[in-house]
């Protein structure tokens, strides 16, 4: 599910094939509770194409996002944007990067509250013991995305 405004992508989430898309839509509407929603699959398809079509991956850097969160969440999400594709980091490292080395649980909470999946790469954060950990859109999807990115960036 993708949500866009004139200012940028404001929502990007994944759903399982057996999930009711209306539930995810209600989550987006609750997050952006003062907004008016219009369905335009032609418009959103252009964004999805830029994000997920292999030949257009360079266009991702030209996309804008619109986020809403606390100052701490914004710092964490900004740190996530600095993790290169094909690499992972730990919650502990993100906590250090945002100047709060003891706030690993708060970092985990901020990572988990990201509403723009994939573009703000919360999937690139793992536990310090190397375990991938949880992912809002399923641990299997997290593992798949990390593997796909690593394969794309692997130098031959």
C-alpha cells in the first residue's frame, strides 16, 4: 500500500496475500487522520515502478518522503537513510549515531514505527548478535529484502 501527497510519499507498507487491504488502509488513515484520501492507482503505480523496477532503482534517490514523528524518531529515520544498500547495522550502532548510546530500546521502537517501508530502510537494522530480529511486515520479508539488496550490490 502506498500513499502519496504533493510533498512526497507518506506511506509505504507491505501486506500478506491473505490480509484484508482495508485494514492497512485504516492504519494509514489513522496515522494521517486529518487528510482526505483519493484512490489513484495510475499515479501510485508510477511511484511503485520507480521504487521496485530494477532498471529504475537510481530514481529512488530522487523521491521525496513525508514523515510524521517525534524528534527522536526523525533522528533515527535519518540515520537509517545513511545505511548503504546491501549493508546492515545494529540497533546499538543506530543508538550511537543519534547520540543516545543507551537508548537501544527507544531506537527499536522508532525503527518499528517507520511508516515508509523499504525507502526508510528499517529492514537493514539487526540485533548485535547477528539475528535479523522482528520486522513489522514479517521476518521472512526482511530476510528476503536484505538478501535481494546484498545480491544487487555484490561486486563480481
